[in-house]
């Protein structure tokens, strides 16, 4: 695939020389680079062709880790920010947050406690005027709750979604006019109302002059998250800009519960002790009988019928009910309440739900991220969050896309002058 420019790493790879050699050639004029923001060096295809005498070295695409380091300050606004899972992923990728909006007071307190410098706006998004940020923001992100629309036999336009939180996301997009937006939601949105809800959302976003990429369900286990969580991502690019975004490629390694709770590659130490919910004695007696990796079908038949009641006679595996997670598997998707019936997530060795710190680790929050509120509120915040490492994987590709756009614009301006 031909490219218009090549980074320092790519050029060194193409010419089979070291980066130090390239820097020396640049300084003595043998092979000049173009200097961009932050002293970022790129080489144009024309320059390289002249140097090599037109040798065909340009039919290869090299992944350059430098692409993932922002070459300028990229600004973001996050809506429906929750406890900061996605925002932390964006921060980890080097993006700078200008504003976060969230209606839940405890989630807002969590954000303020951990990042006093973040501009956290608490309250109903409908009361926020975003016009002052117009054309000043690179990325708008957020996971608006999915609400049903009333179709009345026709496709809906922007105004017809008024009163929904999707409308507020679209309104913010229209007022801010960022280069890129990232919207995430539950995977169930794909099939909601036979796909018509998602189709309507895409139609509305396209009508606001954004090119919406094909929706993508990303599995968190593919992005250094020890959890079988899936989230739907929508990425849109302003139609007047030449920006190419690609969803992140899956990692080769799958992390499991042991990686979350024990010292290893994900964390340098075992999970710190913390409070957590407990099972009532009746449920504890049931869960004591479940082996690691097992669920309700590992109970004696009489207890299966007693515990499952009428659900015992219905179809489906219901493998999340009375489930004890094993050390060597990724955790099932965390819920907002770890002890409630039918979504049990039991510790591998101890007969109890995961503690709040264990919950946070399974969502790949750092240990120093402290959650505000009661235990119930903390579980809710963590269970609703986007896993930090999943957000990071998506955000790295945003940075790469913005870097390429920045470089292209800089080159066009220099060659035009």
C-alpha cells in the first residue's frame, strides 16, 4: 500500500539503516526530512524515490509505534463519563480532556477525587451549551444509554430523536464539530428492534456531516482485559476531513482471572484487600458446592430444581447462574451487583462475590483509582464502566489517525508555500 510520507522508524526499516544514521544524513543534507510539531520527522515519498533512484520499496506497510504517541495536543470531551473507564483509556493514550459530563453524583465525585484538574460538569446534559467548544475539540467520546425510538412507520431525523440521550449526544456533536467521535454501547444495540434503532442513529449522525464507520463489537478479552465483556463501538469522522481510522487489532495474548488478581504482567502486586458483598447463608450453602469454572448444573439434581425453580425447565444453558470463576479463565461480564441471583460471579477459592478492588482489577482500573460512595454505588460504577484497557486500545488508533492527519496537513501547507 503506497503512502505519502514515512516516519523515522519506517524509513529506517525501508532503507535498512539505523535511526541514528538517518538523523546524521538529515543533519548533513544527504537525506532531508520534514520537521513537524514536537520535532517529529517524516520523509516524503518523493524524497525517498529521489534518494533510491525510484527503487520499488514502497509496497509495504510497517507498524510504527511512534504513530501512537501524540505529536501535538489533542483535546477531548467525554459525555456520560461514569467513573472514568473510557476517559482513563483516552488519557493513557495521551489525549487531553477538556470536559467530562456525568449526571451521577458519586461517579462525578470519583472523577474529581482522582483527577482534580479535570473539568467535571455534573448534571443533566440537556442543560449544557457546547457551542463555545466549536471546532476546538479533536475527539468527542461517550456511551449514551440506549433508548427506544417510536418509529411511526418512517425513519427518524435528528429532531425526532429529541428527548432521548442519543439526541443529546448528537446535539453535542453538532455544536462541537470535533474531528472524530467515539460512541460506545451495549452489544444488544446491534439487534435492538431488528437493527432499526442502530440504523436510525447512524442515519442521524451521517446527516450531521459525519462519515460513520461500520459498527464494531469489540471483545474486551482481545485487548488485555481479563473479562468476557463485549461493547459496541461507533466511530465517525467529519466528512470534510481526510482521516482514516481502523479499529484496533486483537492482541495475541488472552488474560485470565489470575492475571487480574495476582502479581504478573497486568499488575505488579496481588490485589489489595478491600470490602465486598457477601452471600446470604442459603446462597453460600449452594455456592460452596460449585467447583471453580462450574455453575448450577454442577449441583445435585434436587438442588438444581430447588435453586432454579421454573427456569430449570426452560431452554438455554444459563451458564452465568451460580457461577464460580476459575483462576485460568477470563471472568464473565461483571454486573452492577455481584451477589444478585442469576448473575453470580463467585471467587475461585473463597465462597463470596468479588470485592470492590477485585471488581476494579477485572475492569483494568489502576489500584490508585479510588471510587466514591457506598459499596453499592462503587459496584455500580465499576460494573457500568468501559474497561480501561479496551478504551486505551480504541484511543491509540484515534491518536494514530489524528497524527497522520496532522502530518498530511502540515505537508500540504509546507508544499503550498
